[in-house]
C-alpha cells in the first residue's frame, strides 16, 4: 500500500502536535501531520500595445466575471513558467514575462498570488476551456465586473509602474479598497 493510500485511509483529528505551536490535522494511527499551507496562484498583467488581456471566467468561483489569466502553480514549474502556462490555458496567449509586479496575500482563503508584468507576443488570443471570452482592453475601457480584488490591485500596480523597471513588487492595500484609484 502506498504512503498516499495510507494517508487516504487514515483518521485525522485536529490537535497541536508535540513540539508545534498551532493546531494541525494529525493522523491518529501514525502521527503524520497533514500541513495545510497556502496555495500559490500565478498570473500576469499581459499587455499588447496599450491594451491588457482579460478573461471572462467560465468556471466558479465568480463565473462570468473578468480576471487576469491566472491559476494555481503546478509542481515542477517556476512561478514565471506557471504564469505563461495559465495565459496559454485561459486565453491561448503566448507571452514573455518581464518581471514580478506584485505578491498578494489572501490569508482568509489560504492563497498567495504572484502576478507578473508580461508582454504578449501576438494579439492572437482565444478562449481556453476556463474562459467564456477573452479580450484586450484599453485601461480607460476596463470592465467593472472583476472577479477578485487582486485583479484591480494588479491593474493599478501595473499603471503605477508601467514606465519603470526599478520597483519593488507591490502588495495588497492595507484595507479593502484603501489606496486603490477610484474608477479603475
């Protein structure tokens, strides 16, 4: 029987393991600690000329809302490779990663989002299986129905840094909406 099969068959309870300082899921039979750590989301603000690539989600959560091409990083890939893969999967977009734009921590759902600045290599885009539609939008014509607050944060951070290469990656505003430009 494989280690994964043992894990599936095990009975887990939450308690503080010896030598730890927080409650964890622990196997009653073997003491295996099932660490529930944040998941990494990777994506991009991908630009073609003066327009940004957005995808209308075809899946939950937030089906029908607009987002950046982004998703969960896979084992065996770097964050930049994951951002390129996600752009291809969601918008059939080929892009070149330029640099890390922002790292957004969303603790209440256990996500850390790494969003890159990127340049589309072509304006040939099409919806992938997780997108109802895709589009290239000028910044003064962005759809208001955005899937997640981090979409707005990343778009604003792109606008703040688009003419710079010497900036530290941005992070989420201190409070929801604080520091976000009205109308963006």
